[in-house]
C-alpha cells in the first residue's frame, strides 16, 4: 500500500520558524496584497450590514452610529491586534500558522482525539469561508454601480458570475506573476480608503468620540437584544483575521505586523469612521455608505478599484484552500488528488483542479441563490466566528504544552478571547435560517469526508497487517534458495517500514526473479511544515542487497520520491524500477464503519489519484500490482 504515513515527532516551539528571505518592508508589501485582501474589503458591506443586517434593523441615530463605530474599533484592536498578532501568532509550527498547523502542534493526539476532531471541524469551516468570500466580495464591489446609475441593476449578478469564472479560470497559471501587483494595488486601495474617510471626518470631526469604549457599552444598554444581534454583523470587520495566522509561513509575523499597523489598520479605521461621519449628516446614505463617501464622478473608478481589490481578496482565499487541502492530504485526512506546482521557487504555490472547479461552482451557485451581498452577509459571519473560537480552544492547549505557559495565565487570556469569540458566535446563531446554514452544511460534509477517509485508511492498514511478514524474515529466506538476481534497483513503495510489501511477494512469486538491489521505501509525513534535508532519509541495510528507506517530508512539502532518492541516495534513474501496490476496496459486513461511510470511503478511494502519479514516479519505469482488501 503506497501511501504516506504520518509521523508525530517530539516538537518544540520555533519562535518564528522558517527564515523569510528579503527585507521586512518588502515582505510587508507582499503581505499587504495576500494577507489583508479579505479584511481590507470589509468596508464595502460591514457598516451597512451592522444597521440593516439579517434579523435586525437599527436606527441610524447619533448614539447608534457612535456605538457601532466603537464596537468596530475595539473589535479590530482586541481580535486582530491583540489576539492574533500579539499572542496566537507566537504558536507557530516551525514558522507555519493556521488552524491545521495549530492542530498538528497538539502533543499526544491519541489522548486528545477530541481536540484533533475540533481542529478538523475548524478546517472544514474554512472551506465554507473560501466559497462565500469570493462571492460576497465580488458582488459587493459590483453593486457600487447602483449608486452611479440604475441601468446596470439587472446585470449585477451576470457581471459577478463572469468575474468569478475569469478568476477561477486563471488559477492554473499560479499567483507568481500577478502577485507582483497585489501589494502595490492594495496600497492604492488602503490609501483610497484613508482619503475617503479623512474627507468625511474633516466635515464631521465629532465622530472621533467613538474612540471611547463606553459608547460601545452604552450601545448595548440602549438597544438590548437588538444590540447583541448587531454583533453578528460587526464581526464582518474582522473576517480575514484567520488569514493573518494562516499566511504567517509565507511572510513571517513581523512583516505582517508592520503591514497591519502601518497601512491596513489605519486605512480601515479611517474609512469606517468616515462612513460614520457621513451617516451623522446623511442617515439615508446607509443604503451604501462606502460608495456614498466618494463624489459622484469617482463612483465608477471606485467600483473598478474595489473589484480589483475583491479579486485579490478572493485569490488569497482560493490559494488558501489549495494549501489547506495539500496539508490535509499530507496528514492523511483527504485522498490523494492531482496537485500542480505553479512555481519552482515558492513551496506554497499549488493548483488543485478538483478544488478549484468545485469552489467556482459553489461561488456561482451562491451568487445566483442569494443575489446580493446583503443576503450573503448572513451566511458569512457564522463560519468565521466558529473558526475563531476553535482557534482559541486549540491555542489554550498549545500555550501550555508547547509555549510553556502556566495554566492560570493560559486560562485568563484565552478565557478573555473565548468570551469575545463566543459573543460574536452566539450573535450569529439567529442568522442560521437566513443563510448561516450554508457554511455549517459545507463544514459538515467536509468534516465527514475528512474523518471517513482517515478512519477508512486506518481500517485498511489494519486489514493488511493481518498475517503480515517482516522484511527481515524475507531477507533471511534468501540465504536458502534465493531466486535469480537481475541487474538494476527495484524500489517498492510501502507505507509500513520494516514490513514485507505484498507487491514484492507477488513480483517474486510471478516472475521468479529479484533485482540486485531492493529498496523498500516508506514515505512519512512529519507533523511539521518542512523537514531539513539532513533528516530527509533514513536507510537501514538488511543484507542480501535489501534495504529499508524512510523518506521524511513536511506537510507543506511536495513528496517527489524519485528526486529524493536520486539526490540523497545516488540512484540512477535509468537503472531503477518502481513497484507500487494498488488495492481494490470491497465493502463487506466485517466490523469497521457504518455501511454508508464504507461506501463513501470506497468512492473516495476509487477517485483518488494513483500513488504513482502523486509521488511523481516515472510512468515508463513503474509497475502497479493489484490486490483486493475487504473494508
């Protein structure tokens, strides 16, 4: 069975992990384009939804405007600046961040299985987020044409669909070339946000009173239950917070912090306060306060700029879905699928056709189904808030067992974060009938697939172990009447190091020959992002020309077996033949999973990419040997 296995080595905190090439300022520019696209486009709809969101209507009175602005300000400070930048981003897995990397940090997963399952559900939620973000971002940008003219009203949905099709169609080319303009374009975007905001603040400077937190407190006293429901829309200002953590491996914590405090946060706050200043003088502008900030002549250019910014925001989420799937694949939670690496120099730049087209279909379906950014906003907040709460729970464990915090310190800080996360989460629960069900359904489906694949693999491995012979026993039998030896090297890929691969037994039994050199190779995925080259290979010579080889890869690395063997062990590509086992899964009444999950696993297995393709084995020198396995 030629599958990568997952290794759980003893780890320590990397305090920044990987080394990021380039100057911090240049990396900060790159981070501005990739990391802050999602949160940077929230001003398009967040303020409007806070007053006219699903399930609540809020009067645009002075007290309410100042109260909402105060909530916006302190949400950005507490969630982004304090929670993520000051604390959570210190919990890096050798430089990598994100909820799956955080889950991989949890020691002894056997005794903490429920925590791993919680982390997997948080991972599943991100797929729903990846579907909603492109749809709501593009729709909200195109809706700006309604402010300038009503002639395009009936074309908003078709235009959004065309943009989404174009966006997903160019994914195969990778983000290397287009990424060079992401940073500068986002500087233009955040500068525009600042200018639009400052213009209105100068007209109504009294809006700056909202900096005081007691306006937020008074807001809840004045509005009661409705004020609490408003939190479900205010959370839209911190969507994208997980992206700061997830993209840490690409840029590093310091450049991300520089971009946030230097450009992104000032631009966002100035724009939100500018929208508040506009509403103080023109309450009727709540229909689209972002575009109402601009003079009439600038509306269409602003729509074009906003559309470009939303495409960048969408690109970040799409690329994130690709990276997340590769990590899940390497850690054994998803079946192998086709992965195309779009850059020779950047590890994280991948393209997965199956994920790409699935996301495109889902995004178009969302646009057609909800037809407006307001409709989609109801579906948006729930996935984000649940993911943030799960991150806090996982961070509580990692802070103690990896960062070395005391239980009291971890409990106090994470208790504060969880209080904020829970407030946002419960405020979003009433949105479930209005669209909040969508990310939950997506997460549920993805979670079932992740756990079914992982459990099914464990059962298949257990079935194959029954009656298994050790490789050492086979080598010992060669001392008696060995089969004829032929020139060259045979590489047998098998997931269990030290065990006799069924493909090797079948080959000797059928052809009655054995290669001069035999390597039984196990590909092992360590629960770290990258493995240092000196720890890549472990070889053990068993005698009689037979050796076991362990190839170690990180969960963000591409497991190209031939290149690893050629560069590290000196194998000649012309004298090496590869053998892999291919199991046909048969669903039976044997103990295991419930019937429908066994059938699901069988479907996933049949549609998985072959081991030969996944490990990039040369087609003209690879043989697959089949066998049946009962599930």
